C-alpha cells in the first residue's frame, strides 16, 4: 500500500498558504460568534419564559445544557461538509479545508475536526497554534491528527497570483 501524496506543495504553490494561519484565527473568532448567537438567544428565551411562568419555565435550562456542544458539532459538520468546505468565518476570510490529498471535506470529517480541536485546546491551549508556525503547510495539531489542511480558496489564490 503506497500512501497518497500530499496534494498541496507549499514550495510549488506558496500562494495556497500565504497568510492562512492569521486569517484562520480570525475565522475562528467569527465562527465563535456564529455559534454563540443562537445559544445566547436560546438562553434569553428560556429566561424570559421563566419570568412569564413565574419560574417554572426555568426548568428548561436543564434541557439546554447539551445544546451548545451539539450545535457546535453540527455547525462545523454542516459548514465544512458544504460544497465550499468552509465555515462562515472561513468563507469571510477566503479559506477552505481539504484533506491532505485534495478532496473536499464532508460532514463527519468536519464534526470530528471540531471535536479534536476542542479536545486539543482543552489540554494544550495556545500551543496548538505553535505547531502551525513550524510546518510549511501551516497545519495545526488537530489537522495532523485527521489529515486535513486549510488553504486559501481559489478566488484568493487567483488574486495573489495576479498581485505577483
């Protein structure tokens, strides 16, 4: 069994990886807001519902406890599994995620990516970003674990090539 070669070579196509790490951090912050807004609205609704029902509605807070985790996994799975292979934050920052062999992402890969990200951040905090500084493809720890790479999308690549 021969392993598949990497689809993206930073020496041949450096524009694929130009500025990816910094824009990936910004994309994460945008995604954090996109995940947080529906959760905050849910908590606000239950709080107001509890006021109207004289505290009885506040028992719904118990049901809402697993929702942030499930929503985050679903958000990453659906968005990374979309045809653009990018979350909303990644689309704004003109990034996309691919497998190391160049294939687009799919729902399960996006969901596992999110789970591994949160697991590695829980234990290693900002050290996962340091991994990206020491490799040519700017891959983070969880990218290595599941075999993904974040690159500039084709529109950004074209604009970078035109600027050269």
